[in-house]
C-alpha cells in the first residue's frame, strides 16, 4: 500500500520529499505533499520524516 498524505495535517515542510529514496513525493500547488502511488515502494521513510505525522500507509 502506498503512503497517503492527510492534507489537513501537512504543513508543506518538504521533509518527506528529502527522505523519499524514489522521489515519489512532490508538492501540490496548495503547498501540500502528494505521493505518486506508482513510484512509492512502501519503504515508510516519509512516515518517519514527517514531523506532523501527516503521512500514513493507505489501506
């Protein structure tokens, strides 16, 4: 299951982007992180990097 970003919790700090080894995360025009499910390898590096716990694994 790919990672999922809760847009209400994301502050746009980009820590997840720096942590992602596959570059599966980008920022939307709203300043919220977005995960590309086709590129995400479920490594959970972004979960550990997110200071607001805005990222979880999708069901």
